[in-house]
């Protein structure tokens, strides 16, 4: 995952957090505050817009891993072919042939081991990148869901016939983050 995209979502979440943390306290309600609903909803929309970008980056990482594995296989095949050609050139004498076969098998074994190691390393790298992406996306999604639920609860608790003041959050709702 691209650190820049991860930073954008993190920064948006930080702005949202600070918006709630810095909101004006309600008189005689030290655990409650007033926030600008449009500002917070706008931040949530921006966070939601970034999530597909992070998913696209995860897909790009999978494609990059596939290309990396394909290149590793090509390199292993090239090494194998080089070993076979070298063995053919040494076939003039029985002892040279035996030595060449042993050397070719060693090269093939080494190339297969190298290929397997490259595949393993690339799989670990992509799995780690996807894990971090999944964690970031899950955290952002959970944050959006929690915020949306709080806003819905607050909006649903007000009578619709009255003028609606800015949303008020208490400290318990803030600490759930």
C-alpha cells in the first residue's frame, strides 16, 4: 500500500477526531459538545472516497507480485537452459560428461531453490502489504460506521418539528473510538 494514500486516510481521521475533540462544550454539559454536522459529514465522505483507492492499490500489489513471480520463473528457466547448454558443450569425454551433468543438476537445484525463495519472499511481502492495507481499511471503515451510527442516533433522537441544533456527542461516544 502506498504510504501517501494511507496518510491521506489517517489525516482525514485525525481531522475528524480533532473536530470532535475541539468542539465547543455545551453549557452545563461537560461531556457534551456541539459540532458542525456538514463539516463532519464532509470528512466522512472524503474518507469513504479514499477506501476504493486503497483497494485499487491492493489489487496493484497483487499484480506486481504476479509479475515478480513470473520474472523469477523466467530467470530460473534461463538459468536452467544455460546449464543445459553448458553440459552439452562438455560432452566430449566421459569424465567431462559426468562432471557436467553433476554441475548442471547443481545449477538446476540452485535455480529451483532460488525461484522458490523468490516466490516465498514475494508472497510474504504481498501478504504483509495486504494485511496492512486490510487493517487500515478495516479501521477506517469501523470509524466511519461508528461515526455514522452516532450521527444517526443523534439525528433520530430529535423531534423533526423543532429547529435542529448542531449534533452533540458525549464523552462515552467519543471514547468508543
